[in-house]
C-alpha cells in the first residue's frame, strides 16, 4: 500500500454487502458493484477515480434502490479499449453504451443516475441520446463540457490546467504521468483547499493501484481528448433541450462556483433544471456525503414515485 494511503483514515465500512461483478460489455469487461432491490440507480464516478468514490453514499442509497456502481471504461477494473484518431472509443457516447449494456443485462429499461465529474458527462450524453431510458439524473460539480470550454477564462485554466494538458497528443502526458503516477494522482486530487482529507484509506489505495496501470493513464487521457473533440461534435448535433429532470450540485469551494454560473449553463442544455451549491470542494461526495444524500434522497424519491 502506498504511504499516502496508509496515512489516510480508514473507513469503518467499505461497500459491505455489495457484490463485485464483471460483465463482458461491447468493448470488454465492465466491473461494477451492486446491492439493493429497489428502483435502479446508477452511480458514475469521476477522474482519476473509480466506483470506490461512492463508498459513503452507495450503502445509504442501497436501502431504497438497487445501486449499481460501474468503473467507467478506461478506469479501474473496466476495459481500456484501443483508441482511434478521433478518440471514438472514449467518447461519452461510447462510455454511455457500456452503461446501457449493463442496465440491459440487469433487466432495467429505465433508471436513475447520480454522477460526479467525468461520470456526469457520461450521464449527460446518455440522457440526451436515450431520454426514454433515464428517469432523472443528478450531476456533481460540473457544468456542460461544451459551455465550460466556451466560457473558460484564465482563472479556470489555471485551476483546471489538466483539461488542457491531458488532451495533448499521445504519448506526451502519458509519458510524464507514467514516470510517477502516484505523485501525479496525489497532487491532482490534493490540490483543493481540503487537500487529501476527503479520501479514506481503502478508496485512495484503489485509486493509486488502478492509476498505476499505464493503460488506465492512457484511457483517462483519451477520455479528455474525446471531451475536447468528438464529444463537442456530439453536443453540437443535439436538437432541442433535454427534458429529463436534472439536479445540478456543485462544491461551494470549487472551480465551478468560482468561474461559472452552473445553473445558467445547464439551462442552455436542459429544460427542467434545479440545483444549488453544497459545502466543500470538487470531491464533495467523499468530503460531505451527507450533504449529497440530503439533496439526492428527495430528488430521486420524487422522480421514482
């Protein structure tokens, strides 16, 4: 175990009662954690993490919902397919395809989504492409990709430098990150005002272990390259606004609060948008899980009633 993980506080419970499974998806294995028997609720993680980020939230939600927490392609224990010049295999449409394959496998025609960071971008594309499948969705600490790139200023670029660095051509960022993956991940995740305090030992160890794989480093870079290219093309091709209920939440101490009008940007893309800031920074699901649950429980209950 990496010393940084050893020094992190250990969670008393970490996905107790959840089953870890693997589905052979359209482009390779999809690892997921699952528990519960209620309406289906998919939780999609962000960068540079895995489904482990939901350790404090998923058990509470599993008391009411069947909670499914996959590792996105390119991350964790899921597939890391060979890419192409257009980054198609790492488009949010392709990532959403994995989620749809998983939900089809589990027999769910309709489902709820809660998502953080990159997972929120997958949720956005999935809902835009398949509005008949998503009952309601909530995103944590993101505004829409196209609009964030469009409206980004110098302050945002200094804070979210990785948006511009990870999209540089292969193998430049992969080579530099690969020289010391743990240093990069800890520096990136600990850059906020909370440092590494939001992360428990078990989750941080999983992040560090997963990100030590060169294929995961490359997959994550491809995720960002797709976001700056093919994903925006898919955004531009949308006709009309999303009508599915959307709850947008973001950290009061993070870059979204500092640099964007989150609700205004989401209302450019969706008709039924509510939301507000939560305490904490970017990793709000781990820093303040109860604040997320306090917003999610009534939202998902109303949507699934």
